[in-house]
């Protein structure tokens, strides 16, 4: 009996073979059990602190300019032209399908959930547990019923748990109007997806280009650098980015991770490819997912910027409760 995709049914396309999505022309992200065991049995994981103190902030209800407040990992509150947008919201204690096991939060959220302003839109990049957190999505739906914009297949996962959720789903390069003069484009990422052992690459992954009256913002979600083609394509399609939200952590060991997670050097190159005016480094320091020391991405980012003659003031490592103002 032929295997069936539980999330998305459709004809083959440029990035879908009829069963699974893939990254055209980019390094393969699939890893074998042997490779996983080679990584884990090497015992190379650095020791992380059990907790890092965070002084949460209370954001304004609305912002007419452009402001980004860091919650932690890939969760950010983007306030632009009066609209409130959350990326990959996770307020749970663990990035895991289990409440008692899996990566535990090292830093408290930079905004307490009860201090969040009303959320209009959620940008949901893919279905990994450190990005798609059902418990948080349920809390947001019950409180605000935001529109969830997400790549193909993730709508089925959201609606399985939240039947009445408002979801807009699409392929790479598809566009949605989400507010007055505010549009969201789903864009490619070099990554993969799964919620379990049998659904690898059956829901699409991606990033978002957010066009607003006060600036163009790119949220990468999870991505490897790969050939760099997707970032140069974004620059060609959308123009220069005002603010790029780029992952800088979860890259070690690089022989295992590089196709799916970029390191600080890759993030700096993405900034150049996009011709971004400013960037924030995300996806580090909240959940220990890989082997590098907690602070290593920050150190390597500084070195990468210096090598490329990028002013360090233009690209900061984003810590929880940090506020960036455009």
C-alpha cells in the first residue's frame, strides 16, 4: 500500500514530489540513524547553565513605527504600523512533544504571556517542536484568535488541535495581505520538517518576508545557508531588507547540522546577500538543541562580522527582553 501524506495532498511541484517536500538544488537534510548515533555517541555537547536570568519587559499595546521585542529562541513580537505579529510562538517550558522530557527552557520568555498585547498575526515557519508549540497556539487562539500564516501542510496540524483556527497556508513565494498595507510573503528555507518518526518532510517549511509601511522585515525561521541562492533570489524579488531576523545557533556538529541550520558565518553572509540594513541573531541560548557552548554563537558572530567588514552595531545577537527600534 502506497504511503500517504497526512498533511498535504497535491500534484508534484518544484519542491514537492507528491509525497514529500524537498529543497531543490540544495544539500540534503535527511540523516540516517547511523549518523544520529555517531553524533550522540561522540558526547560532544557542551555544558549549559541550568538557568540564565531574564528581566521581562511589558510592550506597548500598539506601535506605529517598527519595533521588535525578543521573547526567546525564534519567538519575537514584531510591532509594525499598528499591527502585532508573533513569530514561531513558544511559551512552554520544553521544546518537546513531552512535558517531562526534551530540551528545557534556559531563559524565561522576554515577555510574560499575560503581558502580550493583542496578537493579530502569527507567522509559523514549520512544524518542529521548538517552533510549532500547540499549547501556546491554543492559548493565543482562545485569547485573540490571530490569523496564522504558515507553509503548506502545517494548517492540518494546527487545525487538528484547534479546529476553529484561522489559517492562511501557501507555498514558497505566495503572498497574503494581513493588514492595512501589510503583506506577508512565504519564502524558501533550507530545512525540513517532522512531528514524529514517519512524517519527515511531509509538511513544508519556510521563512517570511514581511512588507510594511515602516519597513521590510525578513524572518528566516530555520535555515541552512546552502548555496545561498534562495537569499539572492529574495533580494532580487523584494529589494533590500530593512531588518533580517537570522538564526545563529544550533549548528554543532557542523558535519551533521550545516544543511539545516546556519552558523554565525552563514548568517552574516545572508545579511550581505539580502543587503540588509540591520539584523538580529536569533535561535540561540534558550533551548540546548546541539553541541556548541551557549555563548559561542555570540563570539563567532563578532568574528564573522569583522571578517566581512560589517559594523557590529548593525547585527546584534538577540537576547530575551531585548527591544530593537527601527
